[in-house]
C-alpha cells in the first residue's frame, strides 16, 4: 500500500465533490507566508465589543495607510511633476 499525502487526498476529494476550489490550499499557503514574512498580521479582537470592532479595524487600516511610503512608481504623474496637492 502506498502512502498518499494529505494534500493529494484533499485535492482528489475536492475534485470528486466539485466542492472547494483546488486553489484554496494555495491561498492558505500565501496567507501563512505573508504572516511569517511580516507582511500580514493576525489580531485577536475577541476582547473588543462587537459594536466597536468595525471602527477599530478602520483605525488600524488608517494607521497602515499613513505608514505607507509611496514609491516613485506608485505616485500618479500629476503628483510627481506638480508636487502634492
């Protein structure tokens, strides 16, 4: 009897069931790599009241946006030639 990897078994089952897309495993792997490399984080919001979570997430996104340093390639042409508005 040959040993079949769990990934192979998952793919076979997914194909047979016409269920989860085969690329779902790839997405999970990409998320793990992003977390391990520091490009993404996981924040546990269970201590935050549910009604306040949306506002907190918006604040976190705003902080990240403020921290982003635009590269010359990312700036629109009008900003690079005319300066900021």
